[in-house]
C-alpha cells in the first residue's frame, strides 16, 4: 500500500501517523497537537476529514440546537478588556441597565415562544450589590420555574464571591440552591496568564478560572468551555488550552461542550491600537474546530459553532469539520454585535433546521445539557413556525445610573 493521500496529494508522514493515532482513540500529546494546529493545504484537509469521521463515530449525524434567549442585563463594566466592544463606563451616554422586572419579562416572552433556556450575563459595575446575581436568579426562577437559567461567567461568580465575602464553594452552593442550572464557561479567552495580561490585566487569572469551574463541577453544576482565538495568541496556546480543558473534563466530567469563539475585531481597542490580528480567516476557523475534535476526543463530545461570530457559511463548514452543535436561537445578542459582528441576533428553529438539512444532516432540538427534546427526521412533520420575537433594543430602556445595582 502506498502512502496516504488526499485528492492525490501525499500527506506528510507525521500528520498521517497522528491522525491514525487519533482515529484509534489515542490521546494526542502537546507535540502532536501542535503539528495539527499548524496544518495547511492537504494536511489541513486531512485533519478536517478525520475530525468529521470522529464526530460521526462519537455523536452521529444529528446537528443540535437549543431554543434560548440571551439577556445582557447591563453594559456597565470596570474590567476594561481590550478585546471587548460592549463594556461602557457608568457615565457613557449609551450605558444601560435592565431592571429585574425587565429581565423577567424577556425571559417570560422567550418561554412563551418555546425557549427552554435563558443565558444571563452582563458587565461588572462597581456598585453591584453582593447578592445581585442571587436575587436576579431568584426573580427569574420564581416567575418561570421551568426555565433553565444558564448564567454568570466565572468572572461574575468571582465578583459575587468578592462582593459577598462568602467562600467560593458556599457561594456556588447558594446559587445552585436558588436554581442556577449551569454556568457559561466564558471569561476563559486563552488560559495562559501572559496572554491574559495582554488582553485584560483586570481579568481573573487562569488558575482562578479553573478553580471556579472545577468547584462548580464538584457541586453538580455543569458548565460550558470556551476559547477565544484570532487575536494575539499562537497555535501553541490553542493546544495547551484544549489539553487543560481535557484534563479538567477527565477529572470532573462537568463540561457540556466546547465552544471556539473567533475574535471579532472591528470595534475593539485591542485591534485599533495595533495589538491584534483582524480575527481568524476561514482556514483558521476550520483548523481550530477540527483540532478541538481530535484533541478533546474521548473527553468533551459536543463541539459547538458560534454562528453569531462565524456567520452561516463558515458555521456550516465547521459543522463538516468536527462540530455537531449549532448553538442557540439567541433572540438577542449584544456582546458580539458591539464588537462588530454582523451576522444578526436571532435564528429561528425553522432556519436552523433548513440549514442543517442543506448539508445532509439531521436537525435535533436539545436542552442546555444536551438531552434531545426532538429529532426532526421528516420535514413534513415539522411544527408550524412560531411567531418571531420582536426584539426590543436595549438602548430604548433605562439609562444606567449610579446605585442601580
């Protein structure tokens, strides 16, 4: 038998051997991951094909999505991340804050339109009350007991701990007791403190992110995991980041999915001041998603595309490069849009199903924790389209004032 080829091109022996190891179920090393992280041309095509095969073997041909709504309750934030276009100072003309009543109204509106999840996050105002997150969670769960609340990044959890003075474990247990269903694994960016210093000196250190995530898992609170790429990092950072997540998952089993997040550069200080490249190109998006599938194989089985950052064409390509989840309907989205994303804020379940079928895959609605609510095998049996949610602009709501929280 001759050497492996793709489209008639002979693959580098090292890449071929690594992909064979991954296909056999072996855990790849840092050195092997770095080879794949820099793959180009035929080697990248082979990585994409191998990742897609692993995806099929691991989770089948269904592409899942969740019907959810994002609610960003304030854009006031003191942290000052250089990659963020969302945060504002308290005196900014477009600073805003949503009341508990408004957050509950939006959550109820989403529930009435079939949502099973609200994703609640916001900026960090200096005047935040220590029990604000608990009280906001309590308000939503009291009004809509069946709604899954996926809320409060590790940065927000850390801030709540600081503001209340409670031990981390006690704080998380309190939030779980109040109905916190899961935590977004955002604020991870790149889990390397030198990179984090460049991106945001005020952000919590990598070790603290890991501590919060693992403590949540130990208490039975699942989380997502994320990585932001396309800015100042190098491929070696991707590999170390993914291997760290793999190690956490092997210990706790608490990650529901991994979500690569492409850097949106247009309206960010990091890019304007010449500190970052202008996001990732299509090949880099494919490389990161395919790499994640092989490095996390046997640990984190669900790999999500962020359509709001990638757009639909690139999302569909990544769904053929190892990914298996299309994210959520969102209904509104402020953070990526503020940074310059232009792919919209809402995708209906009907559009998800249509796009999934366009690449020959099977649509499936899931819960936050990846239980399948419904497989849509026959388009003729699809439910009628729900009324589209009339998204209310945040800038039409309450202007932020000191002491609002």
